[in-house]
């Protein structure tokens, strides 16, 4: 998979989420993902950082990311872990597809 990503365009959108007010954790997630993208040589074209429960998939920030993907403005969505997208495994898989 790593080679497949390297051969694609390198526009990345960073998605960060916390479930409760914690600006420091949100900022730390963002800094980690920006640094990772930089090391990979990827271009960060967008960053979404939001607060909300991982059980609710009707989040403004998640919609923003999905719109960017659907509009083909991004090649890679980068998050600290899959649970940042959502806490319900089945809904998360549906969202990723």
C-alpha cells in the first residue's frame, strides 16, 4: 500500500477530532499529522480540527473532509487513528468507503 500512495498525487487533508474541549490535544494531533505529511513529502491542502463525539457521523468537520474527497481536491486523508473518524466500526467503514 505504501508504494501505491507514493505513486499517486500527494495532496493530503488532515483530520483531527477530540470528543471534549481540549485545545492542547487537538493542537498536538494536528502538529503530529502535519509533521508526518511533511516527512512523506505530501502537500497539506486542508486541515479540519473539531470537537465532537465519535458516535455522531453528522459532524461539520467530517462533512468538510468528505466534500473535499468527493470533489477530488484531496488524494489522502490523514488522521491520528481510525477512531478519530468514528467510534462505531461499521459506520466508520461505511464512511471510509
